[in-house]
């Protein structure tokens, strides 16, 4: 199965019809113009699990940021590690 990547700056619209959530994302392009970035269709019953996963991801980001700030307070500026530009997230079942 192929996978489509959607880049999004914001959730611009959410509609629920017949137990299915349709989430329209937008992105900012040249000259600050906003255009539709894509549509994600999710069964309404899966929304709580998805929100939980996003909350867990946000907690990981906050934890990494706090760790980095603590290291900055303990070390000199020359030896401070930068916040990683990427890391993976997988919810364990």
C-alpha cells in the first residue's frame, strides 16, 4: 500500500458526517497565502485513540525540551547538546 504525505501548518476544518470525521488541513505557501494541504478521513470511533497518541507525542516533545533546558543550566554553553531535530514516536499497544 502506498503512503501519502500531507504537510500541514494547521487544521482548517473538521466535519463529522455519518460517524466519519473529515479533517481538512491547510499549509502556508509563498507570500503567506494559505492553501488546502489535504484531507484526512477518520472513523469517529478512532478519534479518541488518535488524540491520545498526539497527546503522548506532545508529552515526549515537552520532556525532551525540559531535558535540554536542564542540561543548559548544568553545563557551559560550549558543551550543551542541541535539541534533536527529529526522533521517532510509536505507541506501544
